[in-house]
């Protein structure tokens, strides 16, 4: 933020310290709001501790006037951490970009003070790991004059609540795009993960012990809130696997990351949940298929997302060939939402991506013989009745029929 909203702390060394606040096992609210917060100042010389991250995103906040001792700053962190658990704050621009340059497996969001943001536009544009930028200031109209010309800048804000709303939308879009896709048939990654999945589905273990192992593992990480761990620990059997998968906890992003990166630690710790989720989808699939046996019309589902240019080039060379999604795959019955909420925005924010609207046609005759279940989860998910979501199990295979451009007056990347 700008200097009007925060002043530098007068405590000795507070603006130049390097601190990492680790999560504790207490369930107090003060503990829950201090997970994975690092502050880097202008004279910090110690290397940053190795981050233990099991989710796909982190947030950096760059402001020369940050004062972590202020109560309103801590309250602001509470709001932000409901969306992105891992937050690192910086008062020094170079340290911030050194940190961002070291990110290889996650995407980063940035909040930047207006006075600083105007000076570092070229640096922000040059960092591929930086997904979106939110300018936080006290003079919105002034900073919009330069910020509105920068694709990565989502907007200029004077209230943290508005940033939280925008951040939540962008996190969902980014999560949607961070799905592992294989082209040209059954590549080694697909085969390996498929074999691993089949092995996990065959295991019969003690689910209570598996849940305990998962929560203990989560407490060792830097980006999972203690209250979410306790929620899973105490309430896991009160809800269905699909409810947990669609709920706003660490379950979805952690599983997504594990399958995307083939992180064996995550996959093994979540093996019991992968099995439960697959079985739940499978049971719903058989139930819904039996209820709709007389429907012969092909089914159409939609999925909007951003796709890296490199993957798009692979896809263009794979017409009439196979592609597979190696994660659990969320699709929708609503074409407009898939396009407007996910596909179209992806074409504007990142020049290294194209916006894709997948139109998936499912033949009912093939469905009855398929070993890849999918189900309408709109009535059993966390957002019951609010989203027309169809969920496929992992390793769903499609044949690419055709690729065509979507006409848009403002972009050629749709």
C-alpha cells in the first residue's frame, strides 16, 4: 500500500528483518492466521528457509511501508489467507524479484503498492511465474492511468476486500489451467500415473491411520492452515469425498499439485482419498446411468481454461489423436460460464497462453462400456445446487476432433 495507509515501524530492525512464522499445532485463531508469512526487508542477509509447499499458489506483497506490527495489517492477512495460505511480504524490490525468480513449480500472485508498482512494470512483465498483479493504493484514479495498460495487472484497489474477491476468481482460473494434459496417445507419464492409480485403488488400508498420516504430513508444511487441518481431521467422515474435493480447503489444490507434478509424497499421503473419490464418482456414475438408460442423445460438457502455447502447439499436431487429463477433471453443463469465466480471461492476462473452450461430446453407447466414470456432482458437492458440474475420474481419454478459432474483436488467442 501507499504511505498514507501504512507507516514504517519504529521498532528497532523491524523494517529490515527476515522472519518466517511457522504454523503451530495450537488451534487458536492467532496461530491459524500466522501460517507461512515471511517478511523480507532491505538489509536482510540470511538466505530464505526452504519452503515446504503442497499447494499451487503463493502470494507476495511488495510495499516499502509494510509494518507487520500493525493490527490492521494482521487483519488484512487473515482475509488474504482464506484464499492463498502462503504469503510472503517484501519491503525491498530486488529481494522480491529474486524470490519470484526462484519459483519453479508454483504460480505467484502479487499485491504491490501503487507508488512502487509504477516503477517496476517491466520487471513484473518479465517474470513468467507471476500470474496476476493487484495494485493497492489510496488514489485509485491516478494509478489506473498507467495500470490499465498492463495485461498482468488485474486492477487497482483501495480496499483489501475487493482484492480478495479478484484474487479468489484468479486463483480458480489458474487452478483450472494447472492440470496435466498428455497428447499423442499414451505417453510415459500417462502410463506411469495410470499404473500408480490402479495400484492405489486396489489397496485396502486402515483409513483412520491414513487420515492421521495425512494430517500429520500437512502440519509439516508451510502453506496449510491449522483450522483446515483440524476440520478434515474431525469432520472427514461427516461429508462425502466429492464434498471435500469441491470444498474450500487444502484438499483440492494439494491433490491437484500432487498429480500434476507426480509428487509421490503427496500422492501416497492422499492415496486413500483418491480411492474414496474415485469410488464415489463411480457409484454416482452407475446410479445416474441406470436412471438415464433411455437417453440416446450425445451428451455435451464444457471446460474453459488457459493452455500454454507449447501445449497448444502439441494439441494442433494431434488432430484425430488422443489426449488425456491426468487429474480429476471438472467440466460444466454451462457453456457460457465455461467460456466467460475461464476461457476468455485466459486469452488476455498472459501472452504465453491461449484461452481454450473444450467442447466434449460423450456418446451414451460408449458410456455404458466405459471404465472411466463421470458424474453430475451438482447436488452432492460443497456448492450444492449452485454449479452444473460434471466430474470425471483421473486419466480420462478423449479424441481430438477439430480445433477452431473463436472470433473475438479484442484478441486472437481464443
